[in-house]
C-alpha cells in the first residue's frame, strides 16, 4: 500500500466515495450525477473520485437537518459546547493525517495544511467558551411592574458554502459556532476539494453518533447549478455563509435577500501593505514574502499590493528579489518547500491572462512571470512595478502576483490604499507612532482588518474575520460573531394587575 493510499484509508476515504450524508452511516449512494475527480495539483494525478449528489439527495439531507434542528436546539448550550470540545479533541488526534490530506488535495505546503487543521481545533476551543456566553440583555421598562429583556434563539439549518483555498478551516469557523448556537449545518464544499470535506464529516459525525446525535452536520458535494442554487433559494435554510468570489457573492446575496434570508459573505480581497520611510525592513520582508507567496497567492488575505515610500523603493525591491530567489517551489509535502502549486489548470490560465494584461498596461516585471515546466500546476511568484489605477490591479487575481506602487506622501499612500473595490485586510509597517495611529483611525484603512508591523495574512481566532465594500461585510470566527447564527427576541413581562400602554397612551375602558 502506498503512503497516499494509507493516508486515505486512515481518514475513511475510498477510491470512490459518495457525496451526500447526514450522519456517519448515512452516505446516500446516488450515482446518476456522475463522478467528480479530486486531482493532486502537484502531480495532476487523480487522488480519488466522488459521486456527486442529486436534488433528491439534497432534499433528504435538508429534511434530516430540519428534523435534527428541532431536537438540537433544545440541548443546553453548554452541553452543545462540550460536544464541540470533543470534536476538537478528535481533530487533534487526526491533525497530521488531515493536514496531509489538505496538502495533497489543495496544494498548500504541509505546514500550512497542519496550520489549517489547527485553526479548526482553535475555533472548537473558542466555541466551548462561547457556549456559556450567549448573553442577552435586561433593560428598564417605562411601564411600572414590567420587566423587559432580550434573548437569543437558534436560527435553524445553516448552509455553509466554502472555497477551495481553505477546504476545512472556514467550515469549522461557521459550523462550530453555529453548533453551540443550536443550529444544524449543511455543508457544500468546493468541488475542487471534496475529499477533505468527506474526511472531516467522518471524524465529526462518528464522534457525534457515539454521543447519541445525528444530522447535526451534513454534507452535499455537487454542482453549483444543482446543489448550490437549490441551497441559496431554499427557505428552510435561513442563513447562507458563502466564501468565494465577489461576482458569485453578489449573486448569492441577491438570491438570499429575495427570500428575506440572511447571509455571511467572505469575498474578494485586494490587500495592501504600506511601507513608510521609517519601516523596519527586517520585519517587512518576511511579512511580505509570507503574505504574497504563501498558499501560492491563493488566500483571500494574500498581500497583493505594496505601497512603498519612494525613498525606500529600491531597497525594498532589491531585498524582495533576493528573498524570492530563496523560495523553494515544489512538492508541498516536502518540508523544505515554501510554495506549492496553484490548485488547477484553470488557476494557471488566470495567472497567464493576468501577466498579459500587466504587460498591456505597461507593467514592469521585476521578478518571475513564468510557468514552471514541471508536472503539476506550478508557477513563479512574480513581482511587478505597477500603478494602482490599472484595471488588472483593481481586480483580485488569485495567484502569486505582487504589485509594487511607490508613493510620495502619507496622504497619497492612504488614497492609493483605499482606492480599490475590496476591503478585507491591510497593514502598515512603520516606527512612527503618528503614522500608525492615523492608519488605524477612521481616516485610515477602510478594511475590516488593519494591522501595524504584521502582514495582511493570517487570522487569529477570537478576532472577528471579514471585510468591507465588495468583500461582503461578513464576520466569522470571533468576538460576537455567534449572534449571526441566532435570532434576536425582545421580551416584556407584565407582573402587575393593570395593563398600562407604552408612551402613556389611553385607549378606552374595555373592562366595564
């Protein structure tokens, strides 16, 4: 048995899998929708295949999820939290295996694959605490002998649609918080990375079944036109959490809004770092390289623009080129590799088209710009001298292309920084306190995340993650994000023997 076959077997992955389930032993064995092949992006070889689910499978999953919700919502929140804690422990036991599968299927290096599983574990730990912190409010009524308060109730089955670049972590951000809130979860993963989703469902649902619960987490692997559209139009699913492109996010938002559903949208980023004249280059260079090259530029928080004070431009470029030359590109399972492949052939085409547009606009390629002639979907990380107003710079390219944009004054730097449609993550490197405070002020960064002397990439559990403008406005994984998965209710109790009306209104005497 090969190492790959052994890995898959330990995670419950067969050569051919089924793509819809509502529990550990409830994999719906539909074959009419055809096979979906999972490809190893480092080699181009098929890892395993999945039968896509049908509309009938989807109906079965939703009905089971709705039925499970009616019982799950009555389980005390701290008890739900303890079950999430046990799932976190189960993931700890499988961290190395699952991290390797993330690397094998998605292409991010092993350290990042393991790190993604650690994010699942961390959010499980966070959710346990949150299960005892679903606080409401009490307030004084204007009417005598009345008590008024607010409380939060479970919302219902939550639909989670995830992207390929974080095939398991983003599901956990949503699912574990939704679970402690009393919701059930229906997961549609990216069709590029179905195996990691299947492995996670095995781990979590096996644990839940042992504890006497089924239908809490469900999976539907299938076409967006079959499963995705049905989910976003489904009134039985009151909340859709969607991670993906801005264009698709707009469609999801409009569709769900038409039925008065709720959305959490985590869409495109066009993240920039401002490097001022006082910046410490010992901090700047590793932050930029990790932010721009990590995950082969396929994170929503990837650093895509460097806005550098013109007097530091030459020094920055020279240091970056030297650092880029040290980036080992290759097999993502090799410990010495720092950059793996793009996820598939389509991603390589996006990279190629972007380079064509860059050259048309007059961009100067300072480093990289080539496809690596090797098995798999490998490209060179690329550095480009550019202008912020170019259309190609205004749009997010999901590839390791970094634009360098010089500036003169801080006012100009902030204007450049904010003058893009997206607003996810941002950073400034400076030792000037006034510059730092201005960047974090209301007239500074317009992004959902703003950092000083750390890069744009990397979300820490506990801080709400998300962005503004065309990034969608969603917030996940921290702070009071649990409120998105619950419905708010205001309650008033009259414990008097009279019925006073609000604002002192008199409305006749009906007691005679």
